[in-house]
């Protein structure tokens, strides 16, 4: 059932309960009030006719009003033509009239008023309510119930249609987004809740647009990164195959092919690792790890690589924290950050690997624009912005580092370094 139908059904149910309760209370109130009025009327009649009860004319008038007269003898016998009236009188404390007191009571739907008269007394008996009037009352209440329910259904359908219209508009935009449209937005109108849903759909559309734009840019950059080494490998391989390169030229050409093949392998490996990070079965061997041995082991390798490039490498160790991490993945994080730092640092400037309560890699390179630090770990963003002005990697290295640190329960942030370039700070959970 759609929203309009559900709201109509709900309104119908509420109206049915409300009208039923109102009808029940109305019937009870009308019945009680009718009985009280009848009792008051009969009491007044009994007081008026008490001195004239022996008059036949009075008896005829009372019988014309539907009032039965029952006689009470001095010996306590109750007599009368109406048997129901006689039984009603006997059901009350009619003996009080023999001592000169009035007596009143109700027997079913019959009101009884007894008064002393002469040596005995009499009683007036009248039905509380007219059955025809009662049936008319029930019929009117049922009619009101039917009209109320019909109005409730119409009101529910109108209300449901009114409330469902903006939801249908939101649903149509969502379906269009699922079909690939990203230029549609929902006007945030209506109640606060509907406006909030519209804002959420619009935010989702904006996020999808940004994400797909980044993916598109990333694929373009990856395609460019793949095409460059493939072109070199293909060109030099054709030269070897055609015999253009011979003799002493073969070794340098082979070195170029090997370097480009390794570059391709590194790019493919980074892409595969980044893809595996999003999988549920990505494995981590979490254990208690002392950071100092891992950092010093990495420093030996990167000290040599920095020296080969003419970059000043320094290691700073001020404490030896113990953390919960995967040692192999932690070394991969350090290598990724160091490779990124070495790539952009000119000869003669420093690269620092620092260990205190946190792990930090700083460089003396050109650094990043202030607005680029918050998006430094977004896949392909820095690659797209800086590929024309400085050496860049595969475009996924920092994103891979961020994913590894996050999966190990840590955090990584980027910011400016005292050495003039960029600093990347890794904080891991203590053991």
C-alpha cells in the first residue's frame, strides 16, 4: 500500500475509534439524562395528583400520558391492571407509604413514585424512555458515524497525496541519479523532515559528482602513467627487434626497459593493494610491534637511496613506542612516505625520518598549497594538480598509505614541515 493509502487507512481508524467512543458516551449520557428527566417528571406528577388520586378524571389523564396507577392497600397488598407496573412497585420499598413516607425507585426501564393516600397509598409507574425515540437516536448516531468515516477517508487521501507529492519528486530524482544523471537537484520545500530528505539527496548527488569526477581524473592520470612506460618499452623493444640497437648500445637500452617495467610493476602493485583495502578479506597480521627496530631497518635502506640522489637523509629517534600494528604493512607505510618525500626533494635538501610518540616523515621539497593538505590522501588529486610542475608518482601511493594506516586503527595527517616541504605524521594505537 502506498503512503496515501496508509494515511487514509490511519485516518479512518482514528475516526472510527473517535466516533465510536463519542457515540457510546452520547448514548450513555442521553439514556441517563432521559431517565433523570422522567423521574423528575413522574415525581412532580405524583406530588400533584396525590390529593386527587381518587378522581376518575385524573386517572384518565395519567393513563393518557402513559402512566400506570397501582394501588397499595392498608394491609400492604399491591393491585393494578398493569402487571409489569405491579411488579415494578413490588421491587421497591413501597411499604414506606403505609407509614406516611414517599418511596421512589427504578425497575428496569420503569420509574416508580409511591405516595401515601388515605389508609394506604398509590404508585405511579412510567417507562423511562420511548423505544421509538431510542431507535431514532441510535440511527442518528450511526449516520453521524458513517459521515465521519467518509470524511476521514477523503481527508486521509487528500493528506496522503499532499505529503506523498514531494516524496515522489525525491524518488524520481533518486531514480534518475541511479540511471546516471548528476545534474538534477530536489528543491528543499515542505516540512522540516521533507526538506531534510531533499538536502540529503542533494548532498548525495554532489558527493557522487565529486567522486566520479575524481575517479575520471584518476583513470586519466593512470592511463597517462601506463602509456608513458609502455611507449618507452615498446619503442626500445622494437629497436632491439629490428637490429637498430647493437653492440654496446644494448645494455643501456635494456636498463631503460627494465626501469620502465619496474615502474609499471610498481603502479600495478599499488593499484591492486589499494583495491584490496576495500575488500572484507583484506588480511592484517596485527601484533605488538616495537617501532624503533622497524624504523631503523627502513632507515638503512633509505639512507643509501638518499645518498645516491644527493639528498641529505637524517634519522631522529627520541623514544621507542610499542604499538598494535602489522609490521610488514607498517614498513610498507614508511617506504611509501619515504619514496614520496625523496621524489620531490632536490639534491642537497633534507629528508627526515622521525620517531617519537608518533612516526613522522618530513622533506625539504616544494611542499603543498595550504588547501591541498586536507586532500593529500585522496586518490589521484595531487597527481592531477602537480604532474606538470614536479615529479609525481603513480597517483595512488598516498591513498594506499592512508588506507593501510586506517585499517591498522591509526591516523595520518599532512601538514607543512619545518624543513620547508611537507610533513606526514602517523599515529598508531599503543599496545
